[in-house]
């Protein structure tokens, strides 16, 4: 089969299309003919600095995949040949990722693809859906009627976080950089749009909440934004980030406001081999598939590339300011 191999850490040109051996499913695995693979910022970071397992080279990147079941292991019960599926598994440096024509996945970690969307839209969804779900519902404990600030609401994680927050019954403020993005986040449910380059987002949030601050901030940007966001959270509120806080972060405002700090890394179950959590990821995707088919949740694909142009997809993401998601097609 054809696959994109990462031969070494470096620039996008280390991604090369090559012939590799097609994987064979174990008893509990399904073989998936991959029709689309989502491209995420974590892919570009692993390519730049090396995977989590640098001793394993070359590597096939790509956590997100969508395709058709080609064959099943002897003990597989949930799926059969011909089923359309989507999932988030592999691509971190040991287990094969989805920049390929085929892959194998344990059936417990897989969900049926939403019937109402393309394979490209399905492949764009898993990592960002799981990330936003865990950050809002589990780390941030968001409840109906609460308020949340979501940074970079037009991005991959941000745009699904807005919709998941609205599905929970929350009020949503979000930051954007352009009128195009403002229109987009308004269409998907944002109640308050903040142009962060022109307006201090903390002041905007405090004005929006009558000085109290939001119940939850979801930080998808990191750096100084994480620390600055402390002042936008109500006393005894929550802030969840998907980035590692800077070593020189000043925690005084967070401490004085008695904030609960949440760290979200949806890759932890894969890195630690936590089967129950990976099964939970499959459950999350199945619920989200239901919402997608009920037109309650939409996935924005900004651009697609053929598998052979994975390097160009990485370059686009690294140039920044992508609206929604980028996907590779087979």
C-alpha cells in the first residue's frame, strides 16, 4: 500500500510517499481502507521535533481517519465488511497513523461514521471532537446556563467547542481575528464575538458578564493568553488549556480568584495504553455522529489535499489562521 513516511524530524519535505506493507488485523481489530485522514497541529509538531517514540523510524503520522471496513478479525463483533467508520488512533510514532491507504484499529476505539457527511468531514472530526468534549464536559465541568469563553473559536478545536458548549445549554463568547471568522462563529452559535486584535478580551468578557467573569475559559492558544485569561474567569471558576503553561507563568491572579486549573491532552490514553479511556473516545465519537446526523453539529473543512501532498497540507497549517480543518484524501 502507499503511505506517507516521516523519514526524520524536520521540514515538511521529510514526508515522503512510499510503498509499505499493508497491515493485518489481529482478532479484535478491523482493517480500514482509509478514504480521508485529518491533519492536525500535533502532526506538524511531531514532524518538526520528532515523534513520541523517536527510536521507531520511519513513522506514519495522522491520528484521525475515516474509511470503509475491508476485513475484520476473528473476534470482532461490532463491525462488518463494508461499514463506514471514523476514529482517532495511531500516528504518534509507534502504531501506524492514517496518512496511508489502509490501517488497522481495535474495534473498541472506532465509531460508525456519520451518515450525513463526507469522508473528508468525518476524518476532520475525531481529535477535535474528543478534545473539546473532554475539555468542556469533563475537565471544565460545564453545566447548562453557564458562560464560557472559547479562544480561537474559528479554529479546528474552537469551532466544535462552540457547538458542544451550545448543546450543553451554555452561553458562549469567543475570540476571532477577522470578519470572515466572526461571521462563521456566529453562524455556529457564538453569542459574543470578540476581535482580540482590536479589543482587550478580558474587558470584553467582564462587560459581557456584568463584571463577574465567565464560569469557564477554554484556552486553545496558550502562551500569554493562558495567563491573561485568569482575570476573565469568575471567582471559583475554571480554566482549561490544551497547551503546556509557560514555565514563567505568574499564578497570582488564578490563586487569588481560587480558580480550578484543567489540563487537556486527549492523546494521553494512546500514550499510556489506557483501554477504557480509548473506548470512551469511541463512545464520544458515536454520540457526536448522532448529533451530526441530527444537524446539531457541523464540521468545517477548509481545504483538502491528495495523500501525496501531505507536505503541502503541513505547510498550510504551519502558516496559521486556518478556518476549520485540513484533510488528506485517498
